[in-house]
C-alpha cells in the first residue's frame, strides 16, 4: 500500500498540547489512543538495503510483532511518500517469505544474498494517535510520537508529528496542518526514523547540523511530460526555501537569507517557465506569496551587519501638543522642539535600539524604549560616520544628563 504523510518536528510544549489543539479546532476527531511501540531496523553489514532505498523493520505493537518493508520513499519538504508492505512476524523474527509483493521479496533476497541481517537501530516511541477528519470527508491519522532512537550505544530524543492520509487528497494534509498550527513556525521532518537511526549509528546524531541549503540540480529527461518536469523543479525550489526559512530563524548566518532569496527567485522563475501548465488560481496565489516573501526577505538583506538601528515610529497614544513642556530630567519649561517630549506637533518618535538578530522576516532588538504595540513606520541603520558628530552640543541636556542614572520615569506623558 502507498503511505502518504506530512511530518513535523515538535518541541516539548507543542508535543504535549497538540491533541488539546485538535479538540479546540474545527476538526472532527476520534479519541486518541496511546501505545508504546518498539521498532527494530535491520540491514546487512554493508547496508545493502539502505543503498537500495529499502527499510526493513520489526515492530512490536502490544503483544503482536509486525514486519514492515518500505520502498521508494521520497520526502519533499515534510511530505513523505513510500510503498509500505506489512506481514505478521511471530516471535519478532524476520520472515522474508512473508513479504506479500513478489518483486520486492525477490529484490530483497537477492540484495541480502544469503548474508546475515544485523540490527542497525531501534526506536522506543510513545505514540498518541487517532483519526481526524475535515467536513469534506478527508480522513487522516494524526500521530504524536515522543521517545528515543538508539544505536551503537547512543540514544537521542525524538518528538515528531505525523499526519497520514487515510482518505482524500494529499493537499488536504497541509490544510489540516494549517488548522493545527495557525501561527506557523513549523520545522518539517525531512528524515524517516530509519534514516535517523543510520545517522545515529554512523555520525552520532539524528538531525544533520543546521546549515544554509544551496540549490541542487534537477535532472529532467527529454521525454518527460511538462507537468512532471514542473513538479520536480517546484519540489526542489520548495525544499530550498523551506530549509532556509529554518536557517534564517535559528542561525545568525548571512548565507541563510541569501540562499532563501535564491530559492524564492528560482521558485518565481519556475512559475514563469511552466506558466502554460501551472495556470490556476492556486498557482496565482502561490506566485503572489512568493513575491511577498521575497520582498520581505530582500528588505532585510545586509541588515545583520549593523549593530544598532533607528526605529521611526508613530506615537499612537499621544493626543495634542503644547508649545512648551517640562521635560524629563528637568524642572523648568522648555520649548517643545528643544526636548524629546512625545507631545510634538507631529507624534513621530525616534528610538535607537541594538539589533540582536535578523530572522524569518523579523528583527529582534534590545534596549527599546517604546510602548508595546507602537506602530513602526520605518527602520534605518545607525551609522556612526553619519549619525555621530565630534564636538556636537546638547544644550540644556548637558547639565541635566548627569542625573540620567538617578531619575526614574514619573509617567508624566501617560494619558
């Protein structure tokens, strides 16, 4: 049978509350069931099965052992597709003769070639799973897996959500994911559990170190239909974009935003090249989204090289102004234009902040002196060459400024 699922990595709080989200959403669901699953993955000493893209697994589910063979797996973004063949495995022993597909069985027997099978890794997973449905009849199994992978005396924790299609269109998997995670910010799970087990055995980790992802070559055949060529190219573009969104969010590496922009340009170019076969309202929406995201990322380009920023803001809670005010740090009235009072003729504010990080279309700053929710009109880099002047005078501030570390706000400008 064909297995189609959308997979995400979860942090601990999200893993704990995901089924609570299901109950609070508009999705219909059956009560989830929690099981403890132990799975053992097997291969030859030379990993002949892995090289052929085959995973051989024995899983204990309660008192029952099941043998599973997975072939033809491909993962793009978090969408995983594979052929899955199951058969009973009494006593937890491999039985190649029980593989129900003749061609797959013969291929595996030939690749093992009379050699011994060895345990590569095992997983111990607490799975909480149940059926979730949309009103249009789409049905999926949602599973939250929390546990660990063990190999070569090492272990690593894994928290993962799988949305497996039972009935309906694969596109609906993303609709369900959007309903469960409306705030976004997800990390696709791009590796199967078996692939993570091999990594743990060989490299000592289950998730490759996060790094910017460059474009990869897409091989197209002359006889390939345009629709399939478009699919392959778009998959590669989306993989590059999705991977670098995570990099931009979690790493302070200027190559991440650059590769994200490259991926978005490739994606928009693919839309143009394959316009004749991608003409649909959904493609127009995706083109618009890619354009918007490209603009957002492009606007932040090179900003990570600056330590401080000017924020130009609208002081939205201020009403009216007065020609003279008693400013903070002083006790006498001053002309309002000679002060930093918010009660100016135009309620425009200027705030100098430290730039902590640039990520995923968001600026993270420190030292901000604005009310929460203050609208930001513009951002400009602080450039000492232009913004600091030798010999500049500060008027009445020069004396009053000596008290800046002694005086606390008296909230005089609050409405």
